[in-house]
C-alpha cells in the first residue's frame, strides 16, 4: 500500500466510522462575532447525496436563479455513505436539490443560509481570535465553511472568508456575498474550504457550479446555444489496488472520476488492463453546444480532448476561470481560442463551443489525456469521460431552465474587472515556490522567509497594497506537479517558463489570459536544469482588502500545509517614511528562477 493511499484510508476510517451512528448533532456553544445564532436551522433532508449509475445519461444540474438583485438559498450540509461505504457530502436544499447551480448577475447578492447537519466529531485544532461563524475558535473534523471559488468578492466575515470561518455540527450561519458590478460573466464554483479536511469534503462530492450570467453579451458566438454545465469530481477508487506510477498512461488512477455525479468506475482485470464506463451526453445532428466544464476534483489534473474515432477535434475556447477570453482589453468581442486539448488543473474551469459528430462517426468522446505528473505525482492516466450520442430524428432533450444561453442583445463593455493590467506599473516583484518533504510535509514558500507548513494562526507572509499590481514568479521545486491558486483575485498569465527543458509542454491557450488557477509542472531533479515556473501579473486594483490565502489546489497537498496567507491593505494604511512619498513595505523583490531553495522543512503545525 503506497503512502498516499494509506493516508487516505486512515482518514476514511476515522471519519467514516462516525457515520455508522449518524444522528444530527447538537450545536456547540461558542463566542463569535456572528449573529447567526438567531437564524432558523435548515432541516436535514432524507436520503441525501444521491448518485447516478455508471454509464447514465448526463443530466443538467438543478439550477437556482437570482431575482431583483438577490439569490437567497438554504443549504443543509449532509453526509452519508454509498454502496461501497465511501463517505459522501453534499449541499441539499429544502426541496431536495443537490449541489444546485447558482445563477447570479454582476452586482447581485448571493445569500446562503447553511446548517451543518453532519455528525459532531473531535476537536482538530484551535483558531485564534478574531473568529467568524458560530464555531468560534474550535475547528473540528466536521467543521464547515464555503469558498466561492474564483469570484472577486470580499474576504471578510459572512462573505468569502475561509481562514477564520467555522460552522460546526448543528450550527447555522449566513453568507451574504456581494458580486462586483464589473465581475466578468462566466463559470465559477463553490465548495468547503476548512484547512485539513478540504480534500475529504471534495472527494465526497460537496461542490457545485456558480454562474455569473450574461456571457452572451460579451461573446455573441454563444448566443442561444444549448449549454451543458459539466462538473467533474473525483472519488476514491473501490478496487483496493495501488495507483500506478505518476505519468503511467495505462496505470490505475489515484482517484476515480465522475461527471455530473456519474462515475466512470475504473476496473482493472487480471492482466492489469484498466477499463472505464463513460457517461452518455446527447446532441442533435449538426448541433453546436456550449460546454461549461468545472474541474471540481480534489486531486486530479485533467487534460481534456474531444475525439471523433480517436482523432482530436478542434474546439473554440470562450472563457477560462470565469473570464471570457480576450475580453478585458482591445476591441469587442474578443476572438475565441482554437485548441485541440485543454489542460484543466484542479479548480480550473474552461468554457468552449463544440460541434456534434457526423452520423458516420462511430465513437465520439470527451477524454482526459495522460498527465505527466512527475515521479512523486499522482497517476492521472488517459480515460474516457463521456460518449457523445446523437439524438434520433424528431427526438429532443427534456427542457431545463438553464438549458440554453441567453439571447445576444448588445455588446456589454462594463465587465472589464481586469482591463489594463498588462500595462499597469509593477509595484513589487516576488518569488514564491512549491516545496515538500515527501510524503507528509508540503510548503507554499515565500522567498526570504522561513519555511513552514500553513498555520491559520500565523501572521500573513505577504502584505500587498490595494490599487497596485505585482509580478510573481511561481516556481516548482518538487518532483510532482502543483497548482497555484489565489483567492479573491485573478492574474494575467505572462509566461510559462522552463517547461520544455524538463520534457513538458506549455499549457495551450492560457498565456495572455486572466486565470485564478494555474499548473506548474514538476522539476526533473537535474541540478543543471532550472525550475519550471510561471510569471503572473497579480491584480490588487479591486476593492477587496483583508486576509486571504494562496495555495496548491491539489487538496491533498493544501491540507498538509501547502498554503500561505496574504494581507491586502488600503493605501491609507501603508507607512510613509519621513520626508518621502514612497510607501515602505517589507518585501522580497527577488525573482530568480535559477537558485534552488533549501527543502529543509519544519515540524508540522501542532494539532489539538
């Protein structure tokens, strides 16, 4: 049994055992800055977290829409086990909708009242004040909060704050997330983000799509198209076999995949041949569809490709990480990006136009290609996600409220949250990097600072000034792939560096675009080779101030310490030296990509 599987199995045993005596737990009495103790609890739903059988027809997730500037939602956070005794998690509405797609418009408020109806579990660690949420200082193995991934929303209490917000078993809390009026329309998503147990929640399926509507008025090419919202998740395999080596194209995957809760069920025979059962997605002959794909996995890197009889098809990318491509600068509408595959690290989203196969095509599929993840990486082999099936003459798909994109009315030039970032002066250059001591210590390092795993009680590692732009070089000092994600903001991808010398290829279609998550491939360990890195223009010009995090979005790595805190302060809070008009901040301006930083680690943070 490999170490990764051992760690995961231990977590399954620890948390899964409690489910044998599943009952709704009483709330902890806590001192908190929240007034949410006055909220009525959202009652648990019978038979939560339903799942489909392998090979099922893809169904559009249930959808909820804002009205008059507000989307108000009630969630019961619940857990159960499936037929294989895997732990499942989900957000259920009082009417029985599971993880619904949340549709808002720029400038809207998303109000979510959530009750944690999972069983009480032991204290895991204490979070120093000030705290947010009824959980106060006490983080348990069943604590909950919600991250609104990719949204450019506030990191303050009752909004998109994840470091200090705790909702423990039996407790109720209310979010009021205000979307900027200039938020780009596109695909975002929501999921729990309690450090130490985030992987477990995602593997259990606790995630859903979040759509900022209006993309048809940014990119008329999608006007009136039938849309498919496709949420790809992962879950533990049930075969009991060890995963293959990182990069093995025919190996046993680290995790199984699901698409809209339909599993593809890896099955390995006596000859070590692994086969899969794809889901089925239906299209009309000659139809053009708009696929909006979220990688909502905990750990799995995807490399998506549409194939007709094994031949790669070209698709037209419309948006990446919620931002319509080529929409922030220049003339509108921005041009689409043609690719024949798209790299989608955990947490990323891609939206593209795809054409139906001709009737002569025998096998039309969406596949994820083999990922070269490094000798310490997970095995993410080639496997089919879904088969495309043509509708018969006169046959149509059942209607759904969000089956189609809206009708183009006029070009909208108001959603340019990131316009001008490429020309903005760079206030500071920084070097940050992924590091690890296999198999249990993971670090999100800032050059010039002591190396330590994430500590929610530590001071911010970086202080940035609202209204500025910074240039970050993000390096990978390890022999496995990592995925850089920063909360609250997006960044401009300036370059992907030193990929080819290590045998990798640059991800297609992303240089020059605005992302919130990006992959940095493994270092090959050759001291003569530079570290793979990406150069990013980080945008602090928005309204958001406060503390938030940046981390690897392979959640197995984040939960073990690969995360750090950044603080954004307003201009007025910056110290000014006597006789000088220049702000002074303790920053490291090194951006070298040729000096290897020590991999010596510190002890893991102490858990109570």
